[in-house]
């Protein structure tokens, strides 16, 4: 069920540094309180910004693994 705190659909792509796993966060697996942390993790562009701890793991920009994620955009 969708979280009642979000009014629109969104996708936040992250890459787990330790496992190399590509993870997509959206309104189904985030709360309004945790969404900013997922967004900061996704904005951690290598060499520019440090990776961020979120949800018990170390994440960076999802574009480092999957540059253009068209299915999530549609």
C-alpha cells in the first residue's frame, strides 16, 4: 500500500558500495521521514560527494551502476 505522506510517484536510485547492488527507493519502501536520507545517498556522486550511510548500508549515486533507468521513469 502506498504511503499516505507522498502525493506523487518518485524513484530514488542508489548503489550499495559494499555489495554493488542497485536499489530503487520509492513511495512504497520509504516514509516521508526517510526520503531525504535516500535522496542524499543518491546524490553522492563519486569523487564529488562522500557516500552516505542509509538503511544500514553505505550508498552512492545509482547512476554509477545503471546510468539511464527508463523503466523507473515510466
